[in-house]
C-alpha cells in the first residue's frame, strides 16, 4: 500500500511537474504575447495621440494664419483709406487755393473791365457833349435863318 501510495504520489508529482512545465511555457508564451500586444497597443495609442496633436496644431496654425490674413487685410485697408483721406484732403486744400487765385483773378478782371468801361464811358460822354453842342449850334443857326412863325399866329 505504501508502494501504491508512493506510486500515486510519484504519478501525481510527475503529473504536476509535467503540468508545471507545460503551463509554465504556456504562461511565458502568453506573457510574451501579452507584453507584445501591450507594446503594440501603446505604440498605436502614441501614434493616434501624435496624429491628434499634430491635427490640432495644424488647425491652430490654419486659424492663426486666417487671423493674420484678416489683420493684414484690415491694416492694409486702414493704410489705403488713410492715404486716400490724405490725398483727398490735399486735393481739397489745393482746390481751395486755386479757387482763391481764380476769385482774385476774376475780381481783377472785373475791375479792369469796369475801369476800361468807365474810361470808354467818359470818352463817350465827351463825344456826346460835343455832338450835343454841334446840334445846339445847328439849331441856333437854323433858328437864325428861319423866321419865327410863332409870332405870326393869332392869339
């Protein structure tokens, strides 16, 4: 019985050793596979995280570029409108200066024409006086030559 028991214990020990040997190699293989899969999962997660970060960074850069373009357009418009305002202001000042010069010239021309007209008027008045004096002389001559018919009329 003892030998039967020893045999049983030996068989059980052999069976456990065999199981341990098989299960240990299986456990090592499964641990290696698990470690490989965890490493691959970590690598995949790292790649996905990098892609997400790069995509977010690219979106940020694109948004920043859009803002920079808007700001550039705004500043350019501001610069153009300021230059346009300066040009319009300068043209207005120049136009007012030319208008003042034209008004002075017009006033001088009007004064000159009025003066020439006055001189011509004085000359014309002198000629009219001379004509009137001649007419008056002719009337006196005619009156001296012709008889006075008013006295002959009965009253």
